């Protein structure tokens, strides 16, 4: 059994602690686990349990980016690669691109110490106190809808949120609050320390289909003068003419996927 060790980065994690090694098994044209989360300075060891030769080659869209490559691993061969730079590293088998079970969606996620996130959510057409409004903030693979990490967030009275610990890397950051349209910030680089992401939300999605359509107009008419929270778009306490006006203004708009 041959073991290959590729020396890219020091084995000592930040702060001087001994680094850990996490195993990823290659079997049936699949990497298991699909996503690995490690700390800065840790290593990943790929073990080929398959009969066929495989690689773990970094890159997206089946295009190598030159960050790492295990080289060809025959049955029972291994390759260990340390990671000392926080971020998200996507990879694939360069020999079997079309056969990979999950497609081009395998990753090593390297946590930076003390990464946090905060920001402001601009709520279009909302005049009430936003305190307590909740949603899920999504970290996605850039230019895809693949959600790799998600974080519950709650707004304060100034429409601000904060998350104490997030995963470093380059992400599309997406969020949808109830009757607003989903929006995102693309290719946001999250680093060690404090990070800020502000996201605006367009109002009018009373039927929660992520678009402002005839269905939303119908919901306004059906619930008119009632205290329906989904269609009380401006937060006044009941469905009224200002809510109808919001739908008219934003009619035809749709949120990101």
C-alpha cells in the first residue's frame, strides 16, 4: 500500500495545537463524507477503497484550479493534504467527472478562528418594528443553489442581525424573510474576524412563492381589512390599501432561486 503525502502547509494549527487528520473514503465513484469541515491547520487523507483509480483534484465546473491534487490513487492508496488557509475547497475526480455520484459538489471546508457575521436586512415597505423577525441565512456554493451551511437569524429593532460563528470561504449569501423576495450577495469572501453582509428584501410575496404575481393580489383582496400577518405587508396590523399598493409597485418581480 502506497501512501502519498503532499506537503502544502504546516501541520501545526493556529495557536500551536496539534493538527487533526480527517479521512475521506473513495468508493463507487463517490467521496464519503461528501463535505468535510476541518479547522485551520488540519489535514484530509483520501483513501481509495475502490477498485478503479481515482483522484481528488481541486476546482469547480470540472476545471482544476491548481490548489491541490492527490494524483492517481490506486486501490488502498492514500494521499494526505494539510490545509492552513481558511476557505472552501471544491474538488472532483479528474478521471471520472461524469460518473461522480453527487456531481461537482464535494468540498473541504476549512474553518478560520473567530469568524463572525453581522449586517442589516433592508425590509422594503415595512413600517413596523422588525424586532423578532426570523429567517435562515444560507451559505451557498457560488453560482449555484447548493446550500452548504445555514444559520438562523433574528432581527433587532434596527433590522440588524448577527451570527457568532460562521464558516470561512467564498459564498453566495442568500436569505428570504416571509413575504419578501429572496435575495443574495454573490461571491462574498468570509475571513477570520468580523464580516459584514447587508441584504435588501423586496416586499409583496404574500403567498410565499418568491414572486409578486396575481396570486398575491388575490391574497390581498381575500384578506382585506383582516389582521392576516402574511398579507399585512407593511406591518400596520391589518391588510389595507398600503399593502395593495406594495403589490402594485413590485408586481412582476421575482426573487433569486
